[in-house]
C-alpha cells in the first residue's frame, strides 16, 4: 500500500481548530535547519517555541533516547526509575532546590507548584491563607488553573467559572504588589522574563522587592522558568543571574528539547507538604523523558556552552540593531541570552505576524510574543554562520514588509 502524502488541508478536516498552523509542513530538522515537504530549507530562529535548545536531532539526544527506548519506557509510580533519580540529583545539585517533582509539560509543572503553595499554607497557617498573586501579561500554561493564574484574560474567556483566590498585579511595579499582598497571600508567581507577554525582563530591584514582600507576609515565591530555564538566558536558570532565590521553580520546554518533560523544584521544607498521595502523574518522570533530560542538563550545564549563549546574544542584538538602523521598525531590541524580542514601534503596532510570515517566505523561522513583538529563541548552540545567514533572510523579509507599508 502506498501512503498518500498528508497536506495542510488535512488539518482543517480532522483536527480541532484551536491552532492555525502555517501552510508548509516541516518534515525534517538538523541542528538549526529545517526542511519542509517541498524540501525548502529554513533557518530556525524559533527553536520550536523556545524548546529545541540544542537544535534538531542532536546526536547525543538521539542516542540517549534510542538507548532508553531499547531499555525501559514506563513503570508507574509504584516504582521509581534510574533516569529520574539521576536527573533529580543533577537538578538539585545544580540549583537552590533539594527536591524535584516531574511532570510532562510546563502547565503541569505549574499546576503542581500552584497546588503546593496552597497546601503548604494550609498546613502551616490555615485554609484562609490561599491567595496567589501573579502579573498581568504573564503566561503559565493552558490548564484552567494556569490560565486563571496567568495574566491574559483572553485565555480564560468562556471557560469560567475560573478558580478563585487569584489576584493580578503589574509586572516591574512593586507598589502594585504591595497594594494586593497580605497575610492571606500564599504565593507570588512570576516569570523572571515575561515570555509570551513580550520578552519583558524583570528588573533586579523588582525581584528583590518581591522576595522581601514574600518574606514579610510568609508567602512563597514561585519562579516560572519554563521559558527562561535550562540555559536560555546564558545561565542554567535565570534566577542565578538575578541572585534572587525562589522557593519553587518550574521548568519545561528546553528541559526536554522537544520530548515532553516538566519539573517542579523546591526546598525540603516546602516539599514536605506534598506528602504521599497528595499529587501525581502517570507519565511524569518516565524513563524516556528523564533519560533525554539528563543528557540535556549534562550538555547545557557547562560554562563554555553558557558563555557561548551570551556571545550569540551580542551577535543577534547587534544584527537586529543594524537592521533597525535601516528600516526603523523597532522601538527596542531586548532580552537576555537567546531569548530576544524586537518590540515594534508605534507605526508597526499589531503587525508582528506579518514579519513572521515574510521571514518564513524568505526561509527563516521566527516567533512572535503577542502582536507587537518579534521573538527569537533559537538553539543555544546555533552556529554563528547560521545566525548571520538567518539575519540576512530576516532582513529581506523586513524589507518586503516595509516596502508594502504599514497597515495602520
Ligand atoms: C510555555 C510556557 C508554559 C506552558 O508550558 P506547556 O509545556 O505548554 O504547558 C508555562 N509557562 C511559561 C513561562 C511558558 O513559556
């Protein structure tokens, strides 16, 4: 039987319409290059969506996955497994944390964190200490609890009633946190760099101030490092550069580099509240995902690799600024490490998607972060020649859009 080639039309026929994927279907990737069904080549500045931190099909990850695939896939949580234990050792040795819980995604890691902060305060103070403070524009995943904690109302519209006990403050505005924090607060949750919200780094003063407010009100501080973690900012986790230590940290995306993987890390004291039977996941911490994540941490938690991320940051920022000098579309080029945003100026508000499309047509994949920011989150080991070539393709796309003119 010959297999018929599937096309983009099949998506509309048989998939729930919650996504609207591009017309082209990528079929193959290697390093920072991707090929579609027509064998057109792309330079990948997207990294999936800040996920494939070691590019596509990294030989060491392929090997780790294949080895484990021939050894053991699943056990249930009636047993533990060697890859999970080794990974938990690595993560706790290299971070503030003493304990790990494994999940399959960022949303699930956050769900575990949000349940844990409630449970911890319930255990130590009482049920009335249950309020979670998060921030407008924040993103924490798509489960009902995580879209409710998240600061983008469009993601929970129509899905109400949402869980209660959640308040939103303004990011980088300590006074707005002071206005809502109280002894009823069980936790403050934030992304050290708001990702989906537009690549907005927290200021060091803000993080220090939030830490102090949490201590004053006996609230836990949760850092959602699903996007900023595992080397993305040039540090294993972004909190390390800020030198502000959370009580709970969540990680996913690059932790699996495309294999579904999530983790919640915390201290011994806080972990105690998730006593036997209080939380769980059938596939979380499975041997396949943990074998891959072990290899990822071994490769990325390396001073040379992390230093390279900072060097590549400069290459991107310089390149984007040079493009901007010609076309004047950005009001700011910002971000840390290889999480970079070009914030469109007033003339181009709402049109980030046009630049993404134009880049794709030229053969470079970029992301958006909301309608006003072009986002890049490439492989942490993207070769410099690919950066230069990708920026040249992006410039061509930008030139096209600019020559067509703004919509506004
Ligand atoms: C992507 C993301 C999530 C959600 O992760 P999923 O794996 O899609 O559930 C949560 N928080 C942040 C900061 C993210 O960037």
